[in-house]
């Protein structure tokens, strides 16, 4: 899980990167022997409105 929380009344945005660092956040695990270059990919978010336990 990247981030969880409650919507704050009167806001429309939630910042999920506010506490990311070199060791926390989305990372890329690459196979040994690949070349240094610029890589890109696609990230899909799934938002779910589900009740607590």
C-alpha cells in the first residue's frame, strides 16, 4: 500500500508523495546487466470506497 487516509472536508487533492525518500515510495527493481538509460512505464491507481472492517 502506498498511502491510505481519510478525505479532508473542503479538499479535492491528496498528496501521496509527501513523505517519500530514497528508500520509501515507488521504486524500480531492475535485472542485473541492463543499461543505464531513461525508462518509463505505466502506473494504474484503483480507488475503492469500502467500509472499514
